């Protein structure tokens, strides 16, 4: 089971490495166009939650993140044994949660840098980072786990 912690570590290391690159090589507001106009690297800082909500409420994020990390580890050890996809989703979630938590504790803000424009609806998606992407991916993975378990539960009831 402990091998899955390596997945969380990989997510965390990639997240922190990319943020370090941004902080060391770009000033806030600097932009590097990658695929004009749809994708760019944009040095940005966020003192709040997703989409800048709750700006400056560091104590809330600290408490919530510690509770979430505890819950992830608890569920990992209690519920994920023999369920590799579920275990992986929890570890991706853990890596993402730790990535932004480290930023908040050591920088007082989260480093964001991925800027995406959705051309079909001409929507400039809020700037995000690797940890945010990992959190989103893990939630999708967890939804898939829940749907699969629900389907399997219904099959058992019919038998």
C-alpha cells in the first residue's frame, strides 16, 4: 500500500518544481505564449482559494487542508486496500493538496501559472497550477470510483 505514496510524492515534486521555475524566472504578470491565443504561462499569485475566493483567509485554508489531508490518509488506509484506482486517486488528491498547502505555509500565497483560453466559448479559464490540476483530476477519478461502486452494488442487489 505504501508504494502509492510515491504517486503523491511525484505530484508534489512536479508541482513544487514548476512553481519554483516560475518564481525564479518570471516576474508577476510576465507571460510566455505557448499556443497563441489558447495557452500561455503567466506568472500569477493567489492568496485565496479556487478562482481567488476567500482572499487572505490563511487560517481557514490551514485548518481545512489539515483535515482534508487527515481524511485522505484515513480513507487510503481504511478503504483503498485492493483498489488500485481508488488508492491512486487518493494519492493524486494528497499530492495536490500538499502542493498548495506548502505554498500557503512557506510563501503566504499560491503560485499559479497555467493560463488557458477556451476558444469555443471565448472563456479565459482562471489561472491554475499543477496542484490544482491534480486536485481536479483526482476528483474526477473519485467520481468514477463512486459510480463504479454504485453500479457494482446494484448488481449485487439484483442477484
